[in-house]
């Protein structure tokens, strides 16, 4: 069994853009490299009907508890190389450490590559983990299409993409079991990820200490498409007060949505952005009043904010804008989800490991949605490792030692979980009034004001 080298999966000196769109050949090539390492570790490989990939290994004489560690490998268009794969390779490193450990571990460990976490290709995020939780079903496959190809007049469905990926695996990997689902539920689910904004980096600049983030709540997305129908006209002959300008309506929607998002963000409930406006049929003409426009809204939720709250507020905005601009506006909800609190028990165990190993840490939210939010597990959590350059672009970067630290934390946590007395279930409730940013060090775990 060869040692797992991080350089086999990451080029730490490169900032070349990554285009591993879900189910494409580039994504499948990378997955095959990981599967080959799974098999070297003695793991059995299974692939389910949506393309989730799982390597499974058993420890001990009577394993009952099941622990899943994983993330995704697909990227956005021209993305970075760490968003996603860090979590999968951490799983591989954890299994390698457990195999080399003298600890008497008793349980089943699964390293998982969740399919199509990014929404770039199909306009729907976390497709693999949503399938496991029942939020996406096989009947939906032919209705989910490649957005870029659709704009170019081609129709590639999720069903067709999955078929390509499955065929690729069959041609390149031996000894794969094809199943309906890689699992229905697990006892514990762990994920590591690069941080996707700047809280850990800001902490380093302030205190000159690298910090691991323990994620206490995971945001969700409400995505809405709206269509505005106005009235065509000549700019030189139509008075301002009589215009029914579709673009004016989209601009006003954007302004009001931004105001609503800022209001929610002040109490850490959400963020909003106008991500795309498309005017139809005028090609930038100066003297035509556009009568048709489309827009997309991406609203991110945290804590007690619900999709119902946001959708009700959005409908009020639409009514006001429609009346003011004399346009007809229709809306379609593309996706909606509720924020998820992670396991207080697992978070506390991670904090204890960090204390023991003198690793600085802080408890923090994930504004972005993650596979962990959908995984059907009795207990689940994730950690962030420091990164620079943001996320979803080639400048995202992290250090090799941070991935090693994440692997070390998950190795210690896995030993603890697979040695402790089995619990059938535990419901963890976290008060909406919890401090979102809670810092700890090797010597103290007191709360610090941000």
C-alpha cells in the first residue's frame, strides 16, 4: 500500500483554472485517480444511480457504527483546485491513518465523492447529497438540463450526463458495485472544506494565528427566476411616465432585494444578490424600450430564517415593482432549502481534539450551502481550513499543512467515535441566539466578541 501523497491530487504551485464540470470526462478522470487509491487502501467501491461514489472499509470484528467522510470533486467554470477535493482526500488520509493505527477501532468507514455539488452545470446544487436525502428523485433526471448547452440550443439532461459518467467508470475501473443508493443513512458524517470567505484569514491578520473553523450552522439557498413583461416602444416618442420598461423593473427589483438582503445580514440571517439579468430581443439598441427581461435571485439563509419568510418578502417586492413600473411579473422558485445546524456533540469533540493538539479554532457558520446540509446522518458536521483568494476562482489556495491538520483531526475524531458506546440517535437543537463566531485556543475556549 503506497502512501497517499497530497501532491498526487493538488499542484500547490499552480493557479491554473480548473474545469471539472460534474459528470464530464475531466471530472471522471479525477474521480478514477481517487478510486484507484481507495482500492489500494482495501476499500470496496460502490456507485449509485445519481453517480455518488463510495469506498467502504470495515474495522474490528463486529462493526455496527457507520462513519462517512467526504465532499465533491466537481468544479465551477474556471474554478480553483481545492474547493471540494480537500474533503475527499482528507477522508482518504483518515482511512490510511486508521489502517496504520494501533487503536482498536470497530466500525465501518466510508469515503464518499458526492456527485455534482456545484450548480454551475445544471443550475441545481448538491445533487448527489439531495438524492441521498430524497430531495431529488430518479424521476427528476430528465427535467434537469445543462444550462450552458441549453442556451446554445442543445439539450443534455442529467440522465444523459449520469449515463456518460457510469459508462466511463465501467470502462476504467474494475470491481465496482452499482447500487440504488450508496447509503440510506449513516451514524456520523464529516466533511472538511476550504473556507469560502475571509473570516479565518482576517483572524490570522489580526492575531497572527492560523485557525481551524468548526462549522456550527450551514446556510441554504432560495433561488428564484422571474420574468418581466412590459411594452415595446420608441424612446424618442414615448413619455417617461407611460413607459413599461422591463429593464427598469429588474433594476428596481435588484435594488429592493439588495436592501432586504442587507437587512437580514445585519442580524446574520441571510444574504442576497442579483446574479443575472437578460433582456430579450433588443441587442443593446439605444432607441427601443425593452418589453421583456429575465432575472435570477440567489438568496442565502442562516439560522431561523426560512424559505417561507424570504418568498413572502419577495412576493411583496414583486407586487410593488409591478405596480410602479406597469409591468407583469411572474416568478418561478428554482430551489429552496432550510438552514441546518450541525451536531453540537461532534463540534464539542472536535474542539476537545483541537485543545489537546494545540490547534487554534473558532466556531463559525458556512454561508454557502454544502453537501453536509443534506446528508442523512444521525450526527454531522464539517470543518473549514484556512484559504486565500476566496472560492470559485483559480486564485483560491491553501497550504498542504492545513489539509494534514484536517486529516489529523478527523483521524482522532474517528477513533473516538468508533470506540465509544453506540447511540441509536441523538437530536441536537441549537438555539437561534447562539453566538455565530466562537473562538478557542489550546488554553482557552471562552467566547470572544467579534
